[in-house]
C-alpha cells in the first residue's frame, strides 16, 4: 500500500473544517486515501445507482448524525445544499469527507453552498518518494514510460492496457457527459496533439488549426483537460521590468505515462531515442515539484523564464528569500555548459537562492555555486519535509 504524503495535511484540515473536499484525476487514489485516513467514517459512492436513489429520496435521513466519506459527490448537486444546513446545525470538524474528479463542477457547487465550511485538497498521481513506499526502485525511463498512477503498480496491470482503458473511459464518460462532445474522434485527436506539445509553448490558435476546431473550442477543451487534472499550464515568470519576456504559458501533462501512450512510445529503447525524451524528463521533474506543493495544501509557486531570443530557465520557484532557478537536463553525463543559462540569469535577476541543475546522472556536487543533483536525489529531497 502506497503511503500518500497528502494524508498528513488531510488530517490537519479535518481538525478545522466540518467538510473536506478531496479532488484530483480519476484513479489517483482519492478513495483509497479517504478510507485509510478515516476508517471510522461510513463510505458511499454516489456512482452506485442504488445509493444515489436512496440519498436523493431522503438526504437528511440517510446521512443522519454519522460521519461520512462520500465519493463522486458532484453526481448529486443538491447534496451540497443539505450539507450546508447540516454543518451549520452541527459544525463538528471532519464530519464529511467529499471526493470527486470533476473539479470544475464540484468547485461551482462548493462556492454556492459550502464556502467557508470546506477545506480543499488535491491528490495527484504518485510522487517518486510515494512510489518507493511500496515498490523497489526501478529504472528512470521505465518509470517515466509507465507513469505514476498507483493502480497499475498496485494490481500488476500492464501499463499500456491500463492507460488505454483510462483514456477511453475518460473520453467516453467525462468528455461526452461534461461537454456534450459529439465527435469524440476529434477530441482524441486534440488530446494527442496536446501530448505532442508537452513541454512547449501553448499557442491555442495553432493548436485549433491543427485539430480542425475553433480557437474557442480549443480553449474550452484545454480547460477541461486542466479541470480533469490531465494537464496544466506553467506560466511565465515576469515583473513590470521585463517587457520582452514570452507571455505564452507552457503545456505539461501531470503523468508521463499518458504522454508516452498518446505519442505511441511503447518501450524504453524507443523512449531513450525519441525526440520527446527531453520534454518528458523535464515534465516529470516539474510534476514532481508541483506535487510537493499540492501535498502541503499549497498553490504551486512555479514558473518558467524565457525571453524572445530563446534564452530560457526551465523552472523559476518563488520562495520567501528570493527566486530559485532550476535547470533540467536529460543527459546522464554532466557538461559544464549545462550551467551557462543559470549563470547568465544571475546578471538579470540578482536575488537568487539555491540555484539547481537536475540531470539523469548519479553524482551530486556543487560547481560555480550551482547545486548539481541526480534526478532521484532531487525528487526525494523535494518531499523530505512531508515525511519527517
């Protein structure tokens, strides 16, 4: 059983709010975490039609005074109105643990009925540190190929079979239900085109042309992918002094296995020589760091930096002491030229802390005041404060 680092924050928030809303992508482990974290709560899933019919008939009588874990709560929107009255009458903390994967629907209901009464947390697929709590270390590229969703590892399911089923279920259930998309083939093409742009600047106009849809539709579909926690946009870092910085965001998927599947990468040997090797490794590291902040219940303070000449820093992390530039290289062999951009960036932004280079090698050292770290060391240090 994987140890999820969000559990610590989940318990903390349950001591302050009568309701906790746990969201994230399908199959990220929300149900498992909720049951393990709150074993004395009763559990129901509103995707069960018999349960849904019973609670719709008499919500107050069904729930009574018990403590509940309620899965896929957005299936019954009126439930939130009843919960508002129940927690106002009895504001016992940690009484209701709600979970769901349709984030934008849940947020709409929460803002209308449970504002100020609910703590919100997001559970993403496994971090590398979480993976090691139940599995032996594996080769980096095997891990990137197979992705970070827990179920294939926990149940020993061939990853390609699982990912194919996951995407089909997502497209046929969520996309059709939420957006009423009639041409699912067009949306699947759109999804693959997004995967091909993993780690690149997101030009919605060009994406729409390639997918054969309007830019308005492309904007809506990207919003759906983000709300479903399949992908996210990394914004550029800039301030009022920087007038020539790129303003487009970069597009990343949270899970490297989904990208590999959508791109037709089906083996480690293919991955190691694929043109997307670098963006996949870069996205994996950015996703690891993003999960660190989500697991602390925080908004991710991550950006990238790029000017119009192409000069770029992969990650800019805002800290209380300044900004932390992080460069990511998919090479196993360190070269001193890898440090050029970070050193050059020192002349642009003076207030820097913990300048870092992450690469695929094994040695850790400091060169030219830059911390050079192997990928696994970086991933484990990124979450160490959540474990101890």
